[in-house]
């Protein structure tokens, strides 16, 4: 009984220990399940969080433009009168006279300045409309102003008088801060010297100063005379400069047409005059003594529609044209078939229902504003051809309007001297679907093109934000990388998994997998500084290598098959592949040795020149061919490893059945193993594609990073990822470039997600198809 009791106790102890072990195992399983599930959920949440963050940063690109009235002042009825500390006490009313002909505002939008026809500049507060200062223009004490034209940015004006004089005027603000960091704005009016034109009221005038002391003035008076006056400093660095003046009468070129608008560009090389018959006269004034009239442009298409306003976009290369039918367009010079640069209508902007009365350009970007006789204001953007916003007027003609210096506001004066101050919220005017993904006709280009060039050397530069070249470059790099990687990796996986001895397979596979650990920055560095210069010298040899190596390999295989079985039996299965190593090395050496003879025989001694003249292809040292080799080292290990695992996982009974039915190993590999493992191989290729699409450092260093649209294997490209790496350090936080880079990241994210989704769907379908075998 004691023995039975002991045995029973032992059995109970064993049962208890098994139960305890089972409980412990279940606990560990539950913990592992929770940890793995939590990790998976955390990864998914991280990806979703990244996606949300990128989307939030990119979304402001699509925000609508908003405006609001910051102030509205009836200047004729405002009783506020102040004594100006800048001038002597005047006996007359210090408030502006009813005839206000030009307006401006400083960058902080606290003080506006108004030019009245009796020769005063008035400074008023935009907070309450009260006068602050009044300055009388001493040069115009006994004169009446008949015309005023202003520069972009409200700083410089050209004033014409009723007795035929021109006065250049400059208004600046000195900004100071007191101990309490309160900002003080001190306006200063700088008068130039009077310039006499003719004894007739000036209707339009433009005065501008260029480089090296050159000054140009063009004026049109009531008599119908168009006069160009140019002053240039003559002399050398070692002698005193003398001023040479050229005065040219351009009236005869007008042939009796009445000028209704007149502008002079900042480079002092072109004069544009609009007429009452809808024509644009353009004089090339590079030769100051003998200006050349270019072919007259009919801007109204034969309708004789009066051109009511002319102006320039920032940079003075694009001309703004507004007419009596309310149409607005921008023009710039393009090179024609005869290599002449002629004015051409490029962008047709949103039209007004009524005649255009005034235009003004943004001092920050390619934006502009136009107004009509009913007081309606439209905010445009030239490059994108967008109508950003429309401000409805009060049925009263707008005489003059201007942008604030920071382009965050608009100032407009009506016919009855009502001043309106509008705030403008337009952070990203350059962007819409067309500028980001479509062809755009940029200044200086002969046709619309896809261009990425985010920054330039001057403030007047027109940014080009087309993501199409970057998307093209991304897929071009992936294509050429996979063109090299897919055959080598998949055929290598077939060879290793189906034909190589297990001992050799267990050695070779880890070696190839180690390649995946090579840092991409090292691969890119080697490709750019070592591989690219070598490849440039031996391009003919590189194209000869496949032919020569294939021929030597076939000869070697034939020799191996002809060898005695006793000799072949001494080697492990698959080890004969190592005998190809010296054959391949020999083929490479022969190809390099034949490089110069091939280049002389086929390419006339210079393959670069042959490529350009015969095929129209230009060779760049850092190109897609270099990237194909370099990125292959990064992609091949991924595709090889996954493909080899898929091929090795094919059930052995399928292979045995195929061999038993008389098929050889190659037939079995192609007809049985490869289709069965196709799902895994396809996944490997898609993962490799995702790796190639997202690669940054190799394409950044080895491609030249040029954003062009060309499938030519001998030139470079720029990818989305490389562009982000290059541009983001220089992108101002929250600026247009900054947000466009996040949009590029969002596109890259979406492309990768789409590729992986398609890959998974196809993999499941292939697995379902061949999983029944």
C-alpha cells in the first residue's frame, strides 16, 4: 500500500508539475501575444502618425486666399489736422487735398503716404486715418502734378507736371527702437532733380536708374510726343567721369497712335507703350543713341481694344497688360524660329467684367492685383495663372492701388478719395496642381516645360516647383537599378537553391546577405568618386563584356561537360561554378584590353561624340548606369535572400516527382520550382523596388542630382528622396519650399504604400494559385 501511495504521490507531483509548466507556458504565450500585438499596433500607429504629420505639414499648400478690410477712410471728410514737425508751419489745411493721385505704404502697414496733385506728400496712420506728417515737394512749389508712376515696392515714384517737367521721388522709412522696444518709423522724402521734357503736360513718365550710373527717362505728353532721355557716365577707372546725355524723339514711330500706358523695364533696355487701338509698341534701347522699334504687337487681336494699364511682374521681365474689355494677361519675350526674341502672350489671367484701371505687382513673388472702374480687385498669380481672390468694390473707380511691401496687404484709392486698406492672407501663391505636376511656361523658356529649380541668385527669381521631374527620376533610378539587380539576384537564387551543394549554399548565402549591411552612403561615395571615373573611360568595354563573358562561359561549360566523369566526381555538386570565376575575370580583362580598339573601330575614336552626333545622347560622368551598378549592391541581397528562401521552401515531393518523371534539374527548376515560388519571388522584387524607390544617398551622390526628364542611361536624374535631403536644410520653416518637400515625402510614402499593397495582393493570388500543388 505504501508503494502504491508513493507511486500515486509521484504521479500527482508529475501532474502538478506538468500543470504548473503548462500554466507557465500559457502565461508566457499570453505575455508574448500581448507584447507582439502591442509592438505591431505601435508600428501601425507610428506609421499613421508619420502620415498624419506629413499631411498636416503639406495641407496649407491648398489653403484658400483670404482678405479682410483693415481700414476704410474717407479722406475728404476726416477732420484730423496735425502740425508737421518735418516742415515749417503751413497756413493751408494740412489734410490731403481731394485730388490724391498716388499711394504707398511701409512694410509694417502702420503708415500710408499719399501724393496729392498740389505737390504734397501726406503721411497718415492706418490705425485711425489721422494725419501724421505733411511734406511739400520744394521742386514743385509752383507746379501741378499731372501724372505719377510708382515702382514695385512703393519706394520710388516718377512725377510729371503740367509744364512739362519730371521729378524723380524716393520715399523711405528709417526704423528705430527705443528702450522699451517700441518701433518708431521716421519717413524721409528724397527729391531728385527736375528734368525738362517739353512745354506740355506730362501724361505718362517712367524714370529709372541702372548700374554704373546709367539713368533713363521716357515720357509722353499731351502733344503726343514720346521722348527718351538717357544719361551715362563716360570715363575710366583712372579718370574723372563725364556725364553723356542722349535725347531721342520716338514720336515718329507711333505713327499718330495715342499712348494710353507707358513703362520702362528695370534693366533699361526696353520701353513698352500701349495704345488706344490695342497695340503694344516695344523699343529696344540697348543702343541709347539709336533705339530700335521691334515689330508692333496687336494685343487686342484686331478688335482695337484700348490698353488701359501696363505694368511689370517682379523682375521686370514679364509685362502685365490690362485692356478696356477687362482682360488681363502677362507677356514676355521668347525666342522665335529666326532666333529673334519677340514679345508673346504667355499667361491669360482672370478677366474683369469692366475696363481695367490699375495694375500692381507683388514685391515678393509673381503675384499681381488688378482693379476696374467698379472698384473690383482681383488677386492673380502669373506663373500658376490662378485667380486667388476677388474683392468686390463699391461701384466706384479705383485710381491707384498697390501691394504692401510684404505682400500681406493691399492699399487702394478711389475716385472720390476713399482709401481702403485690405489685409491679405496668401502664404503659398505659387502652388496649385498645375505648377506642381503640370507643364508651366516660365520666363525665358520657349515653351511650357516640367522644371524643378526652387531657388535662384536674386529676389526676382521665378521659383519652379514641378515635382514631375523628381517623380520621373525616382522611377528611372529604380528601373535601372532593378534592370541589373533582378536577373542577377533571381538567377543567383535559383542556382544556389537548386544546383549548389548544401555546404556551399550555407556558406555563399550569408556572404551575399552581408552585402545588405553595406551603408548606402559608402556605396554612393565609392560610386561617385571611384566607379564613375573608371566607367567613363571604359564604356565600350562595359558593353563588350556581356558578349565576351557569355562566349567564354559557354566555352567553359562545353569544356566541363566534355571532361571525364572521374575528374568531375572529385568536386561537390555546384562547385563547378567556382571555375567560372577565372573565366569571368579573363573576360573582363579581355574587354578592357579591347576598349580602345572597339572605340576606334565602332565609335570613331570618341564614343561620347558618337553618342551625341548619332543618337543625340549626352554622356555625364555621374549617370543612371553608375547608379544601376551601385544600387545593385543594395538591392541584390534583398531580392536574392527572399527569392532563395521562397525557392528552398518548395516541397521536396514536387521536385522528386518531377525528377522521377524524367525531367532534369533545369526543367524542374523552371517548370515546377519557379512557378511554385513565384509568390515569394514577386514579393522579393516588390520589396527590392520599394528599397530602390526610397534610396537616398546612392542617388544623391552618384547621379549628379539633375532634375531632368530623360530616359537616357548616360545622364543623371534627381529623386524625391534625394531632393528632400538636399533642399530641406535650406527651406525656411513653414515656407512654400518647406511644405512642398513634405508633399514630396507624402507622395513617396503613398507610392511605397501602393507598391507594397499591390505586391501583397498579387502575392496572395499567386500563393492561392500554386499553393494547391
